[in-house]
């Protein structure tokens, strides 16, 4: 057995021994994912592995007729609460791929909890059983339990810090949060009901841009003038 292979086995064993998750099933899935991203005899960076390939490995382990649906979430947990920032994601959809580029491990997070049925139902009712960002609802999409402010940025498990997100928006939010240093309290992903971009008709956008061009100012400056004029005008 080569030195690199000994290092691989030792590293995977050490990482698995320090998992913060208490669920044995997830610990097994984490180990399978790491072994797939760093196969025997391979140096680092590891091979680029399609999400579908990782799913096949887990499905063979589970020996079930139903394909495992939460592979992406398990990988996000490895990157997040387990601190394995050396796992990089490439592409989206059927082209989603992952690669282990380094053995760097960041600080771990407090273990993710799952909300109880009663509290989750209250949160779903608050958001009209729809994704807080895109507005789609089940059964068109599956709604995930999402921390508005990520635990890595100080978010807690209180009821006010939860929102329903569809899997697609949850993935986009996770990507946007990675490495972000902006203020969470004004983030459109964390508080879409307050800070999500306002939709405008194409004709109105064109009118603002045409008017800005005539005034020789940027459209954003003209828009600020319009807003200021509206909110600062004397009450009628």
C-alpha cells in the first residue's frame, strides 16, 4: 500500500471519527461521499465526480428500490456543519459535479436540527405554504427547512430564523452565502419579503432608461430621484 493511500485511509477515518452529526445513516453517507471523491490510488485534487455517480454509490449501499433524494443536502452538510471546505461544486442540474481539491477543514457548526411538525406547520402557514423566494408551492416543488441567517453567520434555531425554500432556491442561497461577507440582515435570500428585488414591467424599465439617457444620468440615479420625490413630498 502506497504512502498516499495510507494517508487517504487515515484522513477519511479521522474525519469520520469527528463528525458532529449524531445520525448513523448520515455518517455512513458522508463516508461514502468522501470515499467517492477521493478514490483509492488517486492523488489530490481528486477526480471530478458527477452528482449522479455519488447517488449511485449511496443507492447501492442502501439496496433500496427508491433512489436517495438528499445527496446534495448531505454534501452541503459536509461543506457546512462538518467544515469540509475542500469540497467544491461545479455546474448545476444534471451537470452538477463535485471535486475534493484540498484536505482543509474549517470550524464545525452546531448540529442541524429538524423542526417539529407543529412549528413547521406554523411557519408554512406564515408563508402560505410557498417558497419564501420564488413563491412556488408543493407539489410543484419540495419545500426545505432553511435558516434565514446561516448558523455559520450566527443564526440560531429560533422560530423567527426559519423559512421554507424550494430545493432550487435553497441551493442558490447556499451558493450565494459561501464566502459572503455582506450583512445578513439586509440579504434578499435571508429576508426576501423585505429585500427581494422589485419586479418592474419591461416598458417601465425602458421609460426610466430613456429618461435617464436624456438627462445624462445613470438609471439608478434617476430612480432614486423619483423615489425621493414621492416619499418626501408634502402630504395632500
